């Protein structure tokens, strides 16, 4: 009986021990389950997907992989206006003698008709207005007939020595012109005219200063971040009734063509695609009249800058490895193979801005940039930011843990 009781006591003790071991294992399992994924992965020797790994044996461990693409300098804080100097468009009108014709006599009778042909030229018919034929009639008998380039412009009797000037239609004028003078036939004898002081007079507009141009410069970084653009100016003018349309071109694109209201500001938007990196040309032209174009600005509105900021984590184990320098924390940038590109940028690690870096800081292959981030590393959350000073073309960005 005593043996049986002893055997039961031994079995009970073993059961209690087994239960205690089970409870301890359950606590351990629960502890592991509720650990952060990266700590659990380090403890179990697996990655966060549960696959076996051994970071302590790997020479390179990737913490971040990204493809930034094209990055441009943040221009949103730059001056958003580009000023141009004042432009003066001047049109002068002067009354000029276009041609002088020698005195002549014309007559017409039953037996004889002697008309007179006179030729004259106008250098610039388009910009010549108010053309008149003036003359004096020392003798004036009958009806005087005058044709211009085949069309009759006068048919009347002259009754005094100083004849009233005859206006020649602008639509009939050419660069080379032909006047024919005739007199009506006399009934008993000859009708006769003796003309002298014969002149062709007109108002000639000098348009050589009616066009002017200016220029301004656009950076590639400005173009890449441009949201919208507008042209602003104030036109001043003396004689509004004499004004024609004002035309403005930017790089051969017409952005404005209208008669502005004098002294009122004008703001004209146009597509950003009209602008180019480098020098841009602005041409002003008045169809008629004089303008003073002042307070000229190119208004630039930039879109919000896309920053290249990336995040990665260092758990207790990896942070310790960086701190005791058993591993190094590297940033690696791989650029497009374009040797003509000037790659200038800063690197910001957890608020520590470093640089300015350039192509001179690249590896021997001329397209790879590497930088040790170790001294700026922080436990848990970290970030790295690329701040371009020119347009950058980055194929890949990697943050890695490496050991010799």
C-alpha cells in the first residue's frame, strides 16, 4: 500500500512539473508573438515573412530601395517675377513732296490733241497717306481730265490760278504710278491748259521704330516646376485715336494682339510651353501710333515641389551594429550615364544637411555616389532626403548595412 501511494505521489509531481514547463513555453511563445516584427525576426533568425535568414552572416543588408527618377531644384522661394526694361514704340508722320513734275501745256482741238503723261514713284505706298496732286494753272480753258493708273480722279474746269489740290485715292496708288492729263475738245478753237508748280505731296509714316525687342532668361529648374505664366504691362499713349493694335510675341509665339486701353494694366496668360531654357525673346510691334510700354513683368507661378525624402528603420540590433561600427550604413545613388549633366545636390540625414556634392564626388564609374550615414543614424525611424541644385536623373537610391 505504501508503495502504491509513493508511486502516485511521484506521478503527481511529474505532472505538476510538466504543467509548469507548458506554462513557461506558452509565456515565451506569447512574448515572441507580441515582439515588433524586426525584433522577432532577429530573435528567430528569420526575415519578417518568416523565411530563414542570417543577417549576421550577410555582408550587405538592404534597408531601403527606391527609384527617385528626375528631381529638380525647388524654385518656389525664388523671385516669381522677371522684369523687363521699358519699351518705346514711336511712329512719326511727316508731310513730304513725293514728286515734282516739270511745267507743261496740253491742248485739244478738232485737228490736234496733245495730252501729257507723267510718272511718279512712292517708296512705301502702304505707309503713305493723304496723297494730293497740287498745281497752278496759268491758262485754263475747258474741262481738265486727270486719270491715275487708268482710273479717272478728276474731271472739272479750273477757274483760278491756284487750283484746289486733288486727293489721289490710296487704293489706286502703287509703287510706280502713271498720271495722264487731258483737256476737253474746243468747239471753235483749241482748249488749252498751262500747268506749273506741279507736285505730288503725301504724309509718310516712319515705322522703323515701331518695333522693339527685349529678352529674359529661364533656368531649366524653373521650367521644370512652372505651373503657369503671364505677361503683364502698362501701356501709355498720347493720341488714342491714332493707335493701331499692339502685338507681342514671345519666342515667335504671338501672345497678345489688341488695342489696349491706355494707362490700364494688361495681364495676358500664355502656355508655359512657349518658354525655353536660356534666353527668351520678347518682340513688341505697333500697327499704328506710338506706345510707351512700362512696368513689364513675366509672372511665374510654380507648382509644389516634389521632394525626394525616403524613410528606413534601424532596430536595436542593427542600430547597435552601426554604433559599434561592426557594420557601416551607406547611401548609394546611381545616376543616368550622362556626362554632360551637372549633378549638384545636398544630402539631408535626420536633419543633418551635408554637401554640396557634385560629379567630382562620384565613384570611379562616374555615375555612382556613395555616402556613409553612420554618424547620423538614429534608433528606429530614420530618413534621408536628396536636395537638388540642378536637375538630377537618379536611377536608384539604396540604403544598406555593410560589413568588411
